């Protein structure tokens, strides 16, 4: 039996790799705002997630600009942080 190990990078195009490494500015800004407001309120990511009714890993993904968050979840996070939606932008 012959087993061949192939790097996953052989299956991912250079274009998609570059896109994944370059994060959208709006997502970066939004994530930084969420993180700053969360820290100002001495909340952990887990505590904010519980207040917002989302999974704990979701907050981390937002703060790292890995998620394109929906308007519905923006509203939930704003309410959890006790701020207006505009304060997240």
C-alpha cells in the first residue's frame, strides 16, 4: 500500500490564498471596535457571547475579522454592549 502525502496548498489557488490572508478593512475596523468596547466593559469574549446570544468562538472570529457578520448579529452585539449600532463603526 502506497500512501502519498500532498500539501493542501496544492489544491488551493494562489488567488484564494491571497484573499484569505487580506482581511476586509470594514471587518477589521468592526472587530477592533467590538474588542475595544468589550474590554472597556471588562467582559471576556465568552461573557459577551452569552449576553449577545451567540457562540463564544463567534466573538473571537468577529474580533479577528474572520466573519462577515449579519445585521441581526450586529444588533445583538450592540445591545449586549449597551451601545448604539453606529458606535460599532
